[in-house]
C-alpha cells in the first residue's frame, strides 16, 4: 500500500485506483509476465515503458512498474482531450479503457461516437460504440473507415472489474 500511496501522491492518481489496476492486472504478483509480454504488477508492455525511458528489465522492479503505470495514466488523461464537463466516473472509465485497449482504439471510438451525434465523454455511450466496433456488419457499414475492435469485450470487462474493485477499496 505504501508504494501505491507514494506513487499516487507523486503523480496525482488515486492510490486506490492504482491498487485496483494491480489487482486486475496481476493479482499483485510483482514478477507476473503475460503471454503478450506485459510485465509486473501493472502489466506494462515494454514498448510502453520505452516511452518513459524504462527498459524491460527495470519494469520488474515494482516501484518502477507502478511509476510507469501512473505516468501512463496521466499521459492518457491529457491525450484524450476531455471536455470540462466530463464526470469523474466517465473520465476514469475512459482512461481505464485506453489503458487496456489502447489510446488509438479508444480515440477512434470517441471520434466515431461524436460523428454520430453522441457524447465522446460519456462512458455509457462510448461503451456501446465499443460493442459495435466488434460487430463485423457494423464495421462493414462504415465502408472501411473504422477498424474492427475484437478486444472490445475484454476492455469493457476490464473497466468494470477495475472500477468494481476500486469501489470496494473506497468503501473499506
């Protein structure tokens, strides 16, 4: 907990959210490595770590792993370009979706939603768009302007899992 608190304070991320991510990503196993190659408590991909001048070997260090994750969450939040009216819940859910599914994929979904008259800062609306992006017929109807997102179900489940765990931690 002390490491999550320290990194949370340092980077302006709720430490309980960092803990909820670690629970979902690795079940708090510091040396976890996924089949895809994600490393550590926060399951950071080496390619992502390189954006922060961190090597794969350094990711094995729990403090470094949490630090990279906290920096990434901040970067995602700033990159997305939320409106001033976005709720804290919607912001958290969308940032988590981008953490799991990729900023590019979530950005595409937000642009698509906005082009169809929806609110790109609404997690409820965005989650519906992500579901549609897994549907081959829907993708075909867009004439090649939208890429299929086969991992949308996993991303939606991830967001629900992390927010559920976060809410449990907040109540404890």
